[in-house]
C-alpha cells in the first residue's frame, strides 16, 4: 500500500456516488402482472416449440390437469394468468426458460384435510428465470423442483427467482374442494434432488414470502431447503410465516447462503435440522413479531456463520405486493477501512483490481472521504458491519 494507483481511485469514486443515490430496494413485485382484458383464453397450454408466449389466460375451470406444460427449450412465458386447477400451474421440463409478469393462483387439489400437492411452478428445469410473478393459494408449493428426483436427461439446476410474491392465506370463498377460511399450501419453495446429481443451485432474491405455515403440514416454512442444493437467498422479505428458513441436513445437506433478508411476524426464523452444513447468514434484519431466531433440531453442522444483524424498517399495513428490504447501510455500526490500490504485480491481485473494489461497494461500502495523498491511501470508506465480504482479499478490505 505504498503507492496510490490513481486510476482505481477515479473509477471507484464514480461508482460510489451511483450507489449512494440508489432508492429503497424492494422485495416483491416490480411491475404489472397477469394477462390483459383482451387475452386469449384456454383451459390448458402445451408448449412444444421455442418462442415467446404471452397475454394468455389459462383458466383450468377446476379440471384435473396441469394447466401449462413447457416441454421445449428457449421459451419465454410472460404476462399470463394461470388459475383454477386441481393439478400444477406450470410444469417446466426444458432448458433456458423465462417466466415473467405472470399471475398464478388458486391451484387446489382434493381438500384441505385430504391434502394433495398442486404446485405453482414445478418440473425439472435447467436455466430457469422466474421474475415479477405472483403465486398464491396453491395446495402444494409455490415453486418445487424436482418432484420425481431424476437426472434424465439432466437434473434441475441454475434457477433464479427474483421480484416475486409467493404467498398464501385464508381463502376468501369456497374454491373446488376447499372451504372459505382454510389456508392452503406447504412452502414458497421446496427442493428435491436426485442424490446422484451434482449440487443444484437456486438464487431467490428480492422476493416477498408471506403466510407459510399454520396450514396443511407440520413445520410449515416459507423455504424448505433440503437435499443436495445450494440456495442463495438474498434481499428477501418474509412476513407472517411459521418458519422462514427450514434448512435440512439429510440426503447430502442443503447449503444455504442467506444475505440481507428481513423477517417479520414469524414464529421461528431458522429451523436448523440434522447438522445442516454451510448455513451462512449475514445482515439478517428482524422486525416485529419474531418468536425464536433459531429452532435447533438439533442445530447447524460445519461451516455455520451468523454475522452482522441489521434493524428492519417498520412493517407496512397489509395489503401490499412488495416491501422495502431496508437500507442496508443506515442501521449499521460504522467501521472505517482503507481500500487502496497498487502498482505493478500487486495491482494484478484480485483484491486490488477495480472489479474487486466494485464488488465491495455493491456489498455495502459507504463513502467516507476521497483521495488522501498525504496518507498514501486511495479512498476511505465506512464499511458496514456484517457486510465485510468480498470475492477475495477480505483481509485487504477489512484491515
Ligand atoms: Ca403435474
Ligand atoms: Ca412441500
């Protein structure tokens, strides 16, 4: 750190101002969802060719069939409403699929007492994005992969869920075999994996999960993370759940990275079962109505971390389709560190390149003061407690 690498300083300073100007970040819907008034109406949709499918109302009229099946690669399904079925909403057995701006609701199999799964989105996808989509009132899971735990022709992997609203609550009327007031559903997301498959990955971010548990199964949870997966759960908000994170160590153990999540009105925030490995929590914010943070059954195994709690913003009154994640920078006890540049070979180290700095900034570094030649330091920052992480070179960034 003897020499300032001034090019790094300039770029870094510019990036910082952009971050500082960011408005409140939301978990939940980010725009209009569902089919329009002029939508084509069908009772089922079978997609066997690549392409864009949009503005379709798939109303199953309570038939005992899956409403949408995506069986071709390279498909976009958007601005559709999928409702009123006694089986699944969307099955995806395909690669490179995007589901966005959809409204999937009231998929109710059998009765509340004789519970059978109807999922919002299920199947065995590879490279799936689900974005700006609301799923509610399903008798199984809002999203579940893979119900048959298979690897042929490929196992499920690489799923991104963002800006979604996955919820349940008491039914406002009778629907099919369900009665008014019953609360259908198991989980917002539930994982099943072929034990011989590589670890499947899913990222769930900026998503609002509400109302799971208290219903059709015991230990009902928003997230039922189990078997051989790595789940990255970040910038999500959980409201009114029995359990927010149910993390399970059996059948290969789930790995769970939970960053900057906010939880309200939840009996148990984490239920940690069977020495579940690599549960890494950072920046957890707990708001009103929290029972216990950890329900250890019996608790975490190796690789457990819990760093840097935040304070949750006040909970808005229902109804809402999105909630602020909270300003991850505001509530933290500040700590100053120096991020500095180098010349020559050290400038090539990953922690000293602009990308490394940019990563740190995105992780929540706040600007403190600019270039200080007298101290040979490039830029000073206020580093946010709990966010001291970087792709590499954490020592450099946290002094
Ligand atoms: Ca099905
Ligand atoms: Ca389930």
